[in-house]
């Protein structure tokens, strides 16, 4: 612990080391958020979405079994 900070009652976060820590921490958080956004827009968003219209769901759930399933 810094002796000057201990005698004056100042917080460590107000010292030069604390301010540097805060800047580095904020930079890391911002970079990670940017990386997540980049992954979202490049990898996840372009993927095709499933058709969730009620008619499409009903057709999928009520579809008759295929001939191969009857042979088993």
C-alpha cells in the first residue's frame, strides 16, 4: 500500500496506479464487447432462421411418416 495514500486517506483507485488500472480495465472491456459484436455480425447473424410461422410449424409436426419408417 502506498504510504502517501495511507496517511492522507485517499483511495488506491485515485492514485496513479489505480487510474492506470481503471483505464486498462475499461479498454479490455471495450475490446471484448467489440469482439463479441464482430462475432455476432460475421458468424451468427447471417445464419438462416427457422420458419416459425404457425402454418410451417403445423406442417412440420403433423407431417406423415416416410415410407422408410414404415419398413422398420
